[in-house]
DNA sequence: TCATGTGAACATATTCACAGCT
DNA sequence: AGCTGTGAATATGTTCACATGA
């Protein structure tokens, strides 16, 4: 369920506003979804609401955190400390709430030892040892596209089974390994596609219609 | 269709490998999807393949580019030049193929004038003038969550109707404005969720079963 | 009375399997 | 003979609308 993180964020902002209880309608609005969808999603986790009242914000937040697995610690390693890797290392969303960056690796030995977000950049060759030492289960790839498959292969052989890939390349991995792809230029392209259709639909613009 | 950018990338890498023609099977493999799905997707754009032969890579690439709208120029403005904004400004996927970053804006006047990716950081107050001057249709928000809604509001009133939002906040915008959200911590959370289930399913780990 | 939780209706997406064209 | 393009079948996701329980 890809929407659980969105609900979690909405619950956090309700908590910040000192709201202790909310209806599915309110939470759905805060999360930007339909209330029926929200209720159906939550009903898959269990029956955490009270009919006629709504949901206890703090309680629901804990239940969703637990469902996602944020009540445990997730050591993360980031490979490829260019501009993007640098930004990810400093991104507070990565270091907070269950996720802990335990190492920054780069293939370029001229960068080794440089401090980024308070950590020294280390050699990619240390991957195996770091994964074993910290029990890393999640790897982040922020390398150029050309290196991404090789990095993924080595992550998998080191025992990593969940990969967040920022490189614009399709990764092939064995059964049982999860890859999530974040492709910044795809996102722009999708916007361009819709923008183009909006422009075409604008009155006054010439368009050939059947 | 959110998969068109993926097909486009696959076609580009086939071109790099000097492959002039491909079957739906080959292209689907390169894009990481099922071949029936690929054919159905392409059939929505038109009939660009040849039965018994396959697709002409260059021709199909052009057709998809045109469909997405990459044959025209898209001026982009980035707001919030912290670590992430910095990385986005330098990201080649943003500057290449139809997209052109025309301005970097930040609310912090101590940063104004700093050079990032060869451009001077300018004041957020210049947004209206820049949008008008360059015909900007796409805005990128890389500010902290607290400022995101206000930035979005001002983008919309400046005439921007497509927003790529990296701030972890749900944006509310008027009808007709598109927002795409890229949430790095959500992606990690989704991985953690699957990782947790994998661990629970591992033989040897204790688990209560009905 | 009020809002959850859920079956049933609807909508969308994916996959199959093959007719039709080269 | 081979591969596209597509109807039909299946699967998945969303919304409606209301019975159920606080």
C-alpha cells in the first residue's frame, strides 16, 4: 500500500496541530484522497476507528508506523555521492523516523575521506563489510546510469534485498529483491505531456478536430 | 501514460547500441514490462509498428517524443535551492531533452547571487516576471514542507499550471493545475514495508500463524 | 445520531490469445 | 512464418451506499 506513508504524514501534521481525533473525511482531505478509499485502506490493517467518533490520531499513527515497519531501525547505505547523493545524505527524511544512513560509498577514490553530512565517504569495495556489520537491508543508488546495474548486482550479492534507484536505468535483479525507481526526468516528462494537452485544449489555439 | 518515458529511455539505449529495429518483446524487456502491455500502450498512440517485423527504433522514438511533447521547449523554474534544489539544478536529465532551467529562486536573500550550475540564484519575488518573460509552464518546488503551499500558490497565480513537488506536503491547487509529488521518504517507507514482510516470511524466524 | 467498515457496483488496468497483415 | 494490434477474459482498484455498532 503506497498510500500508507501519505496517511502517516497527514497524521503527523494533525498531531502537530494538537488534534487528537479525526474523522475519515478530515484525514482523507489532509492526505488528498477520497474518504471511502481511506477507510478501505485502513480496514486492511485492522479496525482502528470508532464508529460514530472517528480515529484516535496518535493510536492510528502508531498502528500505521508499525504496519510499515518504522518501529524498527533500518540501516541504509548510499552509493554514488555526487550532487544527488550529497542531497540525499543531508535529507532529513532519510535520517529520521526509522532510517539511519550508516555509510556513503563512492567509486571515485579522490572523494574518499571527504565529509558529507558528518560522514566520511568510503570506498565502494567496503560494501560487503558494511552490510554485514550493520545489517543493511536497504541500498540507495545515486550513481550515473552506466554504473547502476553493476552497483545493484554487488548490493544483491552483499545481501541487500531492497533498492531505491535514482539512476535512470532499468535494473534487473533476482526474484525476491525489490527495486523502487525514482526517475526525476520521467516526472518532468509526465508533466510536459499533460501540459501539452492543456495547451492544445485552450480556446483560441488552432487545432485540427475530426 | 506514465510508462511512455520508460519506453523512450529504452529506445534511446537501443539506439546507443546501434539497434535499428526491435520487436515488442525486446523493447518490453529493455523497459522492464510485459510485451502485451507495451503493444497495447503503443497502440494508443497509433500504429507505428510493422507486422511480422517490429518497430523502427528511431521512428518510434520520435513518435513517443512528440506524444509526450518533448519536441518543444519547456522552460522550468526551480524554487528552493538547498541541497536538493542544488542537485536538481545540476541534474542533466533536467537540462536535456526539451527541458531548460531558466531560473533558480530562493527566499533566503543571503543566497542571492550565488552561482549554481552556472546560474545566479535570484529572489523569489522575481517569479512573476520570469514566468512572463520565458513562458514558464513548469515549476519545481524543492523548499521545506512549511513553505511549499505558499510557493505553489504564487506559482499558480504567476500562471504556472504544472508543478513537480519534492517537499513532503500535500499541495492544494485549483482545478486545471497538475501536481506531481516525489516523496523520497515515502519511497524508503514502501521498501521498508516490503522488507519487513520478507523478514517475517523467512524460515527460521518465529511468526504466529492462524 | 453519527461515522466506521464493507459488500456490491462500477471503473480501470493487465494479460491472454489469436485474427490479420507483411 | 512471424509479429503487431486488439477483442475478450481476467484482475485490480475505486466509489457508492448502507448496515452495523458506538
